[in-house]
C-alpha cells in the first residue's frame, strides 16, 4: 500500500468530530483498491493506443480500478484491475471521490454491492469493507514482526561468525 494516501473528507470530519473528542473509535470503510475517475474521452485516448498496457477500456463515465491490493476485501470478492465501477450500494458513481465517499461510509463487515463492467459484461460483486484502522494496525504488526525476524537472523549470523572466529583463534593459540 505504499504510495497510497488516506484523506478524510471535511464533511466526514464535521460529522464525527464530537465522537473523536470523546475518544470513540470511528470505523472507516476500506476495500483495498486504488481507483481513478473514467470518462469516455480518457477511455478513447487509451483505446486509440495499440500499445496501451491497459487493453480496451469501456468508453463510459465511471471509476476504473487501477490496483487491487493483496489480502483485502476487494481481492477476496474477486475485483480485478481495470474493472469499471458503475454503482456502489445502489448509488451511481462517476468519479473516484464519489466511490471513496460511499466506501468510507459503508458499514464495516456488511456486504456492499458493486456493479461493474468487466470485459464488456455487467456484473455485481459483493464486497465486505474492513475497518481501515484495524487494517493499518495489522500491517504495522506484520512489519514489526518482519523486522524482528530479520534482526534475529542477523544476530544469529553474527553470533555464529563470532563463535567460529573464537574457535579458530583458540586453535591457533593452543600449545602443542
């Protein structure tokens, strides 16, 4: 998720500021995708390039998924890169920030319906948003654990090398 930024819209901040001041936990819906607004003009530009790495993109207003992160609700639900999101929770989306607002406000753990276009076919996929703060805490724990494992391996290598050096020096200094 490097390179991904997280921002809370000002309207959401206004709605939750009192709860935050009281120290309450605020759920923040997360599905694990990066996305961009899609217009027919952008799609035509992409489709006019025979070497486009994106392949054919439908010439519609919507939101194109640019990345599906591993081990996320989006991956679990089967969303794919270049799926075009048309509706979320029964509400039409034409811009990425529309989609983000709907996902942010979604009930964590409850299925959220996403109507998409994939290779010219309409599909509906159900995604269960997670709470972003729990996801971030989990990622921090995993990184901490990885660093601890790396340090443990490094210490073992250093101690093993030190022990070998001590044994070699002791052999060199033994009196015949």
